[in-house]
C-alpha cells in the first residue's frame, strides 16, 4: 500500500495535457467520493481495492493502492491517454514508440512493459 505513481503524456520531449474526456470515461465508473471534488478522487475496483487519485491537466497521481484490480484501471487509463507511468525510480511505457517523446534524461530510465495491471505490478515488484 505504500506505492505511488503518476501518469504523464509527453510530445516531442515536452509535457502535454491529458484528454479530460478520456480521464472521466475511465475513472468515473470507479469513483466512490462523487461530488466532493473533481480533482481529488477515491476510486474503488471490483475487488474492493481503493486508491487516492489526484487529477490535473498535466498529470494524474495515484497513491495508497493495493495490488490488484486498481492497477488494471491505471493501465487502461495510461493506454487510452497514451501516457507514461512515472515511478520513483523510472518510467513505464506501453510501447517503444513512446520513448522518443520523453524528455532527455528520462528516455534511459524508461522500460517497456505489457501495459496491464499485472505488468505494472511486476515493474513495481522489480521483476
């Protein structure tokens, strides 16, 4: 439960805004604190795993999540947004083509994973 990660999209080495429509399409069905805040969300997955999610135009941070289906939601969000996942010690990409859009200094920290909940969990576990 001590993990934290964030999602960001880059184009030509620069941070790019996230598609708010896609963010809502993916997250809204899982939000359990409806009406309290548009930017500070609590989401719950089908396996009852929960995560705190902070949303802004340039990034989404996800905190205090357990292993399980919450990471499936994160993977879907990253895939649909074309976003990379930033970890404290690296970047996760769903496709090698995303590497070219990362800023200098982040490209060599990035690894390509199967963008799924299980793929993210393996990266978090260092496998």
